C-alpha cells in the first residue's frame, strides 16, 4: 500500500540529558527532544516522537521512535539519521494497530525550511 500527504512540526521541546535547553550548551552534547508532528492526507493524525541526539562538530546524529495516532489505528515508526545542512533519515514502519495492524514498510519525508514537508508511506499489513 502507498499513502501520501503533508507533515508539519507542531512542537519541539529539546533538552540536554542534564535538563538544560539544548541552545544553552555549546559544542558536543547529548539531547532528547519531544516532538509532535501533524499529518494530513492519506494518513491523518498526530505523531508523538522521542529523539535521542548527539551533536558532534559538524553533524547531529539522531535516533527516534514515533507513534502516529489516526482515527483508523496507530503506526509505530523508527527513525535513524543525521542532520548536517539538511535532514538525512531512514524511517521504518515497524508495527501498527487497527487498520495498520502489524504494518511493515518505509517512510520518506521531503522537508522544507519552514518545518513542513510531504511524506510517502509504503507498507504492507
């Protein structure tokens, strides 16, 4: 199955592992971000995501788990990636409930500078 639509960042709360705002700490650091995404289109709902990140000299390495809640069920996504001058990520669909029960597949997102983007989900149930 294939689903397409739009995605936007609704909220982003990121802190270092000792609780400080990530923007207060210069240089190398470990952070956790609680992020909420809004999905519209073939899959419409809210994604709640937890990122763990390591900021090196010229890259931020990321890993995350996200649960997308829709009226038809949930999708669980696993993110692995990096941010240099743009987002580089592999996003897998690892499970689901309802219409998406036992879903497996992949997600691609094309992000714009303003925190909005378009998504494509390709999956099997």
